[in-house]
C-alpha cells in the first residue's frame, strides 16, 4: 500500500512520528511538505504540482494533515481515496476553507469529539481518531534532580495567564508559583514531565491537545481542565485529576502535593490507560479508513 502524506515535516512536527508509524505498519509513505513546496512554488504552483503528483504516482490513498491553504479542488480531483486529518480543536483553523475540504474529502478524521461532530454536518464519513503519543519519545525518563512542584509545558497565552499567576501553599507554608516551560519538544518534553510532581493542562474549545497523552505516557501526574468527550478515552479522577477555575486549581495542587499516595495511584492508572492510544494505534485507524468503504 502506498500513501502520499501531505503535512508539515519540520523538526518537532507530529507528522514525522505519524509518518513513521504508518511506515512501521508496512505503508510506503511519501512525505510531501506543503508549506515547503508553497515557499518554493507559490500557492497555485504548489497545488498544481500536488495534483500532478497524486494523479501520476499511483497512490492508494492521500492523507492531508489540515492542508491550510491547499485548494479543495486538489482533493475533489484526486483519483484515489483522500483522508483529511484535522488534529486541532475549534480554533481559527476551523474556517470556511477547511469546511470546503471536509465536504469533498472521502474521509474526515478529527482528533477531538467536538470537531468530529461538526464535521459530520458536512461529511457523514467523519470520525474521531485519537492522535495519541509517540511511543519512541513519550515515555518515563528517570532523573536524579529534585522535581518541581507544579509545571505547565506549553504556550502561556491570554486565557492561561490568570492560572499561571496563581499562587498555592504547599506544606511548608511558603507561597509558590507554577513553573512555565515554553519550548520542550521530543524527548525534552518527557524529561520536563519527569521533573514535575504535578503537570498542568489547559484545554481549548472543543478539546485539548496531545499534551494529555504525552504527559500520561511519560509517567506524569496530570491535573487538567475538563474537555468534551474525555470519558471516551479516560476515567476522570482515576486516570487524571480535574480542576475548574483558578482557585480550584490552586487548591488541587496543594491537595495532591500533600497527599502523594493518592497522586501516585492516579499517576500509575493514567500511564496504564494511555497505552491504548499510541500513534501506532492512530496509524492502524488511518489504514482502516483508507481500506474500508
């Protein structure tokens, strides 16, 4: 089986590990970086080159990751089965351009429940597929360093700043602040998870990010905001802890710092549960969609 994977393959992109997992399943995967080709050929030139490649190279299916800026006509004119992969929540990438592509794709796969439900309004052959974690990278890493109390790995944008400014009171009664790590990719993300007793996660409208799966796979204790459909994959309060609002988050941080036994039980459960959601499983589902009418 031969696949053209249209995505972004720069360093740190999840498309790299997804392509590797497809290849491990025996799929001859050709990687086409549509941003790189746009910079070389322009938008129209890139789309023409992509269409010619799909038509001439004998692919069994084309997998397009978001494909921002790619014309829906490229998908519509494809002679082989086309899967549109949308890994985001209901953010700015969910727009009229994307909807046009959803309408003409043979299959739509979304990482989160709300986008999958919205996609079904435009294409009945829409599915929710967990993006999961990279088993080669997202794994527990032991460290002899003293761990931080509470850490957030990600962008500290406007909606998250009130949480990041929050203070909590651990057992030594000194006020403490959340440690923020902005750039931690690949194995560095797993190292950062292992150096925190509590890993925080903030969700977006309609879902979270693969941070949930990466933290749990790296053996971290996760304290997160809830998101729609989380019960499909996990059992809240067993696999991770939840908070609702700034004050509740601070109280939960204090509680789980002062109760390490409860924290460790949840941490172990989460690491066990998340094993069902590796990117190898994601690749299996993509292959199923490529071969099933």
